[in-house]
C-alpha cells in the first residue's frame, strides 16, 4: 500500500530512539546473559516489531519492502541478536504462510505472530543438507488426514522458544530433488517433537539456535502450506526476501561500526594529534563509508524493484553477497582503528566483529549467493 511518508518516518524515528535509548544500553546485558531481557521483549511487541511485514488485515504493520529496509537499517545499529527473534518471526518464520498459505492458516497464525504471542521459526537446514537444501531428508508421509514427519533440522533460530515450526519435508521420497519437497506448519505441542540443546556460538549471544527432531510426528493435513511438491520454491521465495532483509541489517551494523570507529579516531591521540588526522586511518574510514553507502543504495533499489512487482532473486543475492562481505570488512577496519583496544571486550567493536561473521553464512553462504547470481545471468543470456 502507499503510505503517508510522515507515518513511516515517525515509525523509523521511534525505532531509532528505541535502539538508542533502550537497546544500545542493554547490549552488554544481552551478551552476558545470552537471553533477551523480558522488559525489552515486551516493548518490542508493543512497538509492533513482531508484525512489521505481516499484512495489516492480520494484525501486522504490512510494511512494503522499502519501508522494511529502513526499519532493518535502524535495528542494525545495535546487537543483531535483538533483531533476531522478531526478525525471524515476521520474516522467514511466517513468510511462507503470507506467500502461499490458505485463508484459514493466515487467520489462525498470522495475528498471533504479529502480536508476538506466538514465535515462529524456519526449518530448512539439516545435518546433511546445508547449502544443498534440496537434498533434505526429513520425510512427511501422508497417512489418512495427517502427514507423519521424521527427521532432524539443524541450527534453527528461535526453535528453543518457538510455538510453530515452518518445516520443509519430503512428501515424495521417490523424487530426490526439490520437487519432492513440501512446506508445513507444525505446532510445538504436537507429539513427536523434541529439541536439542541450545548451540554454543561464536557470537550473537541471545539469538538461540538448536536442533529440532521429529519422530513419527503426526501433523494435520490442513497444515500443508500450498500444494504438495511446492515447498522448496516457496522456501526459496522466503529466502529471496530474507536475504534482502539481512542486507539492510548489514548496512545498519556497518553504520554503527563506522560511527564507533570515527568517534574513537577523533578522541584517541597518538603522535600529538587525534588519529583521525592520520591519512591511513582516514583511508579506512573512507573505504568503509563508501562501501556501506554502495550496499545501502543496492538494497534500497532492490527493495523498490520488489515492491514494484519485479523478480529480484538475482539482485537479492547480489545485495546479500555484497552487504554481508562489506560489513565483514567494515568490522575488521573498526577493530583495526581501535588498535589493541579493539581486541578488548570492553569495546563494542570486538563483539560486533564476531556477530557479523554469521551474516556471510546464514540464509545462504556468500558462495551460494555467487552461484545464484551466476546461474541467473546464464539463464537470462540463454533466453
Ligand atoms: N524463487 C522461486 N523458485 C525458485 C527460486 C526462487 N528464488 N530458486 C529456485 N527456484 C525453483 C527452481 O525454479 C526450480 O524449480 P523447477 O524444478 O520447477 O524448475 C526449483 O526451485 C529448484 O531450483 P534449483 O534447480 O535451482 O535447485 P538447486 O538444488 O540446484 O539449488 C540453491 C538451489 C543452491 C539456490 C538452494 O539450494 C539454496 O538457496 N541453498 C542455500 C540454502 C540456504 O540458504 N540455507 C540457509 C538456511 S535458512 S537460515
């Protein structure tokens, strides 16, 4: 929908203030306790952050992709783990229902996700199916008015706190590739689901991942999303959008790191002057600023193309590839500008350096984005 520009500006201003006044001061607490403080979680729900992308008729804010990018950039200016729970909820956790769900599924689940009452997650990855997602082995075999699920999903963000799982499983084990895969909504209290222990990670403490194990888990047939065999395509559409969202977050984190590095460079004195006066420090600041600006322009333009109805599979991968690699370089330079202090956990750059490493891995590694970009180029050239 076309919204009054003032309304979205007010929303972004409110989120920027929330990030500055509530989230940035709580970054250390989040890192130490590895869980979101309850009061902050409630404030996020009250701000509507759990329903950013869910259509308004189902209780969300129904943001366009361009509007969502502005919010993602604003939220990026603090620890990514704050965004993870709600970003997964109204992003990859619920998008399959928005794109391909039937009316009953939308009415039942989307309002609960939008309010934050229910948490969702996206179960594609398996122990033996990471980048090669179409080789997944989890099965969902029809038995009367149920599908019986068996298999293990790995590194699932939000699973530990989820009320529903969007599970990709093979409904036709006779078909090896993508066409045998279907998409399901599985409720947490369905018998036959167990969770692994919460994974120990390099960074993003507070964003929890774990295994999800299905053993003869009987899921009602009405929980199939879309048609049998269409689940992989829907998952790829979900990731097209998710990859663009991560690009926005990467830009936000880069902006924060550049601000921290600039502030440090202006107050830290060596050789009788602030190190910001040194040309080699200026080069690092300038490179970071330029690359961040380029990533922002790419992401905003792709979001506008998507809002206009364009297929942005290639562009979305290009954005994720460039923006996540960019923020890796920016984080490295931010540590370098801080010198020895940048290696100390008292400075935020040390934590961000570890946090951003994940961006190049999840929702498709950089190498998978290269593959998607090149395949699309070849397909287009072949006509
Ligand atoms: N939108 C719609 N449909 C898509 C699509 C997209 N973006 N991408 C692929 N498809 C369709 C294809 O058109 C094809 O359909 P047909 O069989 O009808 O032609 C089908 O899906 C299979 O696609 P493809 O042949 O390209 O599958 P591959 O197994 O060769 O490779 C990649 C797909 C590698 C791109 C995919 O497995 C991938 O993205 N891997 C990374 C997974 C990932 O991001 N994991 C992170 C977990 S979530 S945190």
